[in-house]
C-alpha cells in the first residue's frame, strides 16, 4: 500500500472513532432525558416501622420494627422475625409503577380488586390492595388510594407465603447467655468453678463445650414449619435472666426437628446441624 493509501485508511479509522464517540454522547443524553419509571411509594426503608399483611381466611400477620436491624413478629405469634424475609418486604419502597389509572369508573372485578384477598398496610396508614395479574405480561394490579397501578409481580409472592416462614431461624433470643443445657444423655451447668458436665467422662477436649454453645447460638435451621405433632425427648435450655426454654426433639427417618409445641412451630434441622446441637459423635459416645 502506498503512502496516499495509508493516509486514507488512517483518516477513515479516525472518522469511525469520532462518529462512535458522537453516537455514545447522543445515546447518553437521550438516556438521561428519558422519563424514569416513578416509584409507587415515597418512603425510605428505614422509615417503615410496621407491616401488616391481611389475607382472606387467615389471621393478620403483623411485623414490628424493634430497632435499626431487628424486627418482631407480633401476630399471630410474638417471636423474633426472620431478617431475610423482612428485607424482601422492605423492597416495597423500591416498587415502581409501570402505569396507572383512576379507580373512578374502573370495573374493579376486571382487575381482581372487587374482593381482594391480599392487603399490605405500612405504618398503619399506607394500604396496598393487591388484585389480579395483567393478561399478557403477568404483572400485578395494585390499588393505592384512588389509583390503580401496574407493578412488577415480585413482592406479591413474598406476601402470600406461610406465616411460619417469617419466624426467625434462631433458636434462642438474641443476646441470650446459656447457663445450662439438658440434652439427651448429656447435661451442662455453669457454676463459679466453670462448666459442670454429666457424664463427666464424655468431655475429651476443652473446646467441645464452646463448640456446643456456639452451635446453639448459631444453629443451621433449614426451615420453620407448623408443629406436626408427635412425641420426643425434651431439651431444656437455661438462660441468664430469661425463662428456661424447652424444645421437643423430633426424629423421623433421619430427619430432625426441634419443636415448640406451645407456639405451634418446629425448626427443621440439617443432619449436620442436628449432630452439632445434640453432640452426636463428639460429646456423647455412641
């Protein structure tokens, strides 16, 4: 290629680069000018203090913020709430309205809003009423005040789940300090001299007691379910300054659960977690 040809090639390459840069700038300008999809609610997650979920044929589910991080399930049961499930619900603050129209003149039955089966009430004031799905893109009709909005259909499925899933998967209250453990074939009691263990010969390492205590503070609970009934051995946990907790140990074909019959719930355990909590193979010789 001669000198003139090379110059033409360089000029063409430079022109392509310039045109590409111009196109990028124009695209960014159009993107900035494009109207954004408005948020459904003008509220920050930190401002949400209470969530009330009402579902046809079921007891209302009430969740109350205790502090910046902790929530409590207050109804149908007073117990610590599952933080992961709460975070999913707080994303209601990010929900976008993909379109809206007035309730006035709308035939509510068409949108599944004449007899809605699900309501979410935020801070006792903001009420979201959930209707049916859109026909083509499977989004959800939601009524807020005198407007019907079309929103992504994600939050709905977090709201219709069984209420047991909103129970914390912790076995003990936060900040609980274990003073005594009574397990099948093994008991521990804190004293001024340290931990007293029965049977004394079961202890083979000083770290074993701490490992056991840590397992109860951070258990590997797989799921919280409704108590299915059944008999089992009683486990008692003595806590400093708190009432003693009792669990019913359930075992069915290698599956373990710790039940609180008085609360109507049971905590499903992985096999590994059950071994850690019950000292299988470590503290209790088999």
